[in-house]
């Protein structure tokens, strides 16, 4: 047997069923109370009627002007925006604004029936307060997967519930139309202001463009044509300048060659320079001829010869004429070069002026384009706003909205509240839960061991049980509870005792325990009955058994067997008598009883002494089994003194009396002194209860013979 235990508060299904069975009348009473209370409560509640009006959200309302004309108050956009819009509209239906409209229309603030008050105690309310009460009656329920929504109104009067549901729907539709109209009028006013402003801005832009054209003289010729003229002029100047530059370069080269010719011998000058000059060519030819003639005469005449002198004069004159002609040609070339340079400068200046005129024209073009663009933008904006203003003015006269009523509310025929079955069911469930909680609480607070499972949950080995035998049954059958195993050997109690005997023998078949101590946590647990029943059962198996009453304070074994108690164990312990002289045979074959004998003043000292040890040794030698009935271990220490001196200890547990703490303390105390705990016997078990289940169930069917009814224990003193 182990001291380990599972948590006390742990619960399984079987424990729950046992608790319900044990406190079934309490649970039933609470369920009945909850049912009655719920029924009475539901009868006192006012009857509430519910009316429903169905609306449809239409994201595409009728458009008489066509889809090209867009309504400025159109609230529906994309899919996700539509979903948000629908959720918003559901809130608006149950809003204070709609409720106040209904209150004002129906005059509910002056209606005492609406408030459910008598005429004597009723006082008119404010519209806001009445609207708040009306809002508590309104709910909006979208129909899943559709654009439909139901406006639900609950009231104590069915006809008024219908009226309120229809009025809320109508007030919401009117509000959407008015909101749309208000938005349209607001938009129209704003568009009118913008139109006037844009008209003035467009006029200013057109006047500014006209002034610019007039200032820069671009009224008859367009800006593009003026640009083309300037470009043509620049192109002509550029071509002429190129031509003049080419001529100036040629003239400069020719003048340079002529200057070179003037500095050299005229006859040595480049013929290409003098090409086309017939007079100079003739002079050069004449000069060559005179030089040749002089060269020819020089061989004949000397330099002083008159003919030679005449030739020299002619040659000198020709040279002079030729130089003069060349100088005149060079001067003419320089004059041409100077003229070409002046023309080049003039063309360059004209080209620069044309270029500057083009740049200026570009600046004027930028300004012109800016003014023209501004005028066009103003014109476009003006056209857009004008068209939008015209469309808005048309839609303002159209009374349409995105919602319409599909079904009007009907007068409800039956109330929706209170839901009597649900309230009564809730009362039943509440009573049942309260009963279960109370039963579980009482079960958890009850520390008594009631079933075999409770004992086993503490780690104790259950060797067997003894059934309950009440005093009335024992008297009617004329049997002694302590001797029932002998007097009724075919009874349930006898079979239980044999089961305990068998379990003890099979714990160690090769060396079964020969000396056994029977004790219990507290008095009146039935340990004496267990000890006598076990001793009788072992003796009936053919063993020689000695039952010793070691309860030296309140002995009872001698009364059960109706033998004298003046001589017994104390007599043997102190040496006054021998075991053979003190032991008494009984009506059970093979069973001897050693009663307590004279009650000593110091039981614990006697059980500690050598005399008790000699008694146990002699008993083991003369008998096959020795069973000792001891006092409760929770009351005195006698059992703890005897336990280490025997082969094993049996702890008796009385069903519905012994506590968990008592059994745990007993096991701990026996273990602390080194005793061998063989197991426990559950006494006073009610076999009619379903809580004991398992293999003990068949006892209730009286397998061997008539069942002995159960009682409340053995009524022993110790």
C-alpha cells in the first residue's frame, strides 16, 4: 500500500455521476425551482410585437437624362465603396435624425400610449428624449447576399409596431431625397459662383491677348508667318554675307600678289596676277624687246654709244610706265578689297539685326502662347462648368433616390417576446447548472471515502469489502454481525470474507503472512467485525487460527464469541497464565480466541515489553494464522507499537465515514514505524448503490443464496 495519492479535487465522469446520484434530489429541487421561477418571470414580462418593412438599395437608380448626365449627389461608387455606403445607410436608418422625423410626424412626444404610461402620470417629453426611446425599438437587419434590408420595430402594440416600421422607412426615404436635393442645390450654387468667376476670367484673358496683338502689330500676319519672314530674311543675309566674304578673300589675295609684284622687278611678276591686263602685257613685251635689243648692241657698241644711250632711255621710260600701270592696278585692287570689306560689315550688321529681331519675336511668341493658352484653358473650364451647371439644374428637378420600399410592414399576429420556451429552458439549464455546481461543491467538500474508487485513488490496495448489515435485519435473522460468516456461510458477507482471505493468500503464495494486525483510522470503523469475519473465514479453510484481542482499552472480541474475558492476553503477557490456559476454543472449528483479559493501566508499556513478544512467538508456533484486533491507530499508539512486530497490517475503512485525511495519516504513521501494510478492507458497503461497481456488483444478486440486507455498521465501541 502506497501513500501516494491523486489530487483530492480531481474528478472523472464516474465521480460526477456518483455526485449527481447522491444529491439527485437537491439537483431536481433546484431544476424545479429554476423552471417555476423562469415560468413566473416570463408570465410577468410584457408581450412584444415585431413589424418588418423591407427596403432595397439600388446603386443604379433611374436616369431620365441618360448616363452621360452625372448626378452630383450620386452616393454609389465602386464595389467596396458601395459596401461601405450600405453599412452607413443601415446606421442612418436607426439614427437620431430619422427617429426625430418620425416623432415629429406622429407627435409621439405627446402620446402616452407610446410611453406605456397612464393619463394621470404622463407628461409630454422632448423630441430628443422621445427619439431616443424610439431608437431603442428600431433595428436594421440586412438580408445576406442581397441589397435588401429589413427595418424592424418592436412595440407592445402590434398595430403601432406596423405604423412605426412604415414611418421609419418613409422618413428615411424622404431624408435621402432631401439630402440629395440639398446637396444638388448646394452644388448648383457653387457652380453658379464658379461660372461667374470663370466668365470674368475668360473675358480678361481674351482682352489681354487682343491688347498684345495690337501692341506688337500681329493682327494681320500671324505669329508663325512673322517667324517665317524673319527666317527668310536671315537666310538671304547669310547667303549674301557668305558670297561677299568669298569675294573679299579673293580680292585680298590678289592685292597681296600685286603688292609683291610692285616690290619686285615688273618683268619677274607672276603672269597670273597680270592676266587680263593687255596694256601692262604690251609694256612688258616692249620692255623685253628693248632689253634684248640693247643686249644685242652691247656687243657692238659701248655704253656710251648714242644708240645704246637711246635704248637705255627707252628702257627706263618703259619701266616707269610699267611701274605706274602696276601701281594703278594695285590701287584699284585695294579699292575693291576695301569695298568688299565694307559690304561684308554691312551684311554682318544686317544679319545681327535680323537675329535680334528673331529673338525678340521668340519672346513675343512665348508671351503670345502664354496668353493664348490661358485664354483656351479659361474657355475649357468655362465650358465644363457651364455644362455641369446645366446638368445639375436639370437633375435638381428630378425627385429620385437610391432606395425604395419593397414591402410595407404588416400587423404582426403573434408576439416575438418573451420567448417562453427559451426562458423556461434557460431556467431549467440554470437550475441544473446550479444543482450540478452545488452537488460538485458538496462532493468536493465531503472528505469521506464513499467508494472503492475513492480508496484506490489514495494509492491503497483494496483487499475486499464487507457489506452493510443494519440492526433490524440482524435481529430479524437472529444473527450476530460479528459471527455472520459462521452463522450464514452462504451469505454475501461470507463470500466477501472469503474473497479477502483469498486475496491475502495470493499476495505471496509461497510465504503468506502468518500474523496479521487489523486496525482502523478512527473508532467505530468495524475493525472487530473484519477481524472476526477474517478469522472465521480462514478457519473454515482448514487452518488453525488464533484471534487475539489486543485492544487493551475497550475490548470486545470476548463478547462476540460469548466467552469469559477475565483471563486473556494481559494475563499471558505478565506471566500469570500460559497461552494454552488463556486461549479459549470457539464454536468455529479450528478458531481459538485469546481475549484481552484484565484491562491494564499501561497498555502501551505492555505491548512494548518482552512478554508480548513471547506471546506472538508462541502463537506463531502453535497456530497457522494469528490475527490481532487492535485499537484505532488514530486514537492511540497501540496499533503503531504492534504493527512492526507482525507480518502485515490490514487497515479497515468504513464507507461514508472514514475520511481521506484519516486514511492518509494512518498509512503515513504505519509506514513511519516500518510496518508492512498489506491493504485495506472497505467495511459497511452499500451494495445497492451503483457507485461500487466493478467485480463487486455481482454480490447484490446473491450468488450463493439469499442476500443479507445491509445495515449501518457493526455498532462496535472500538
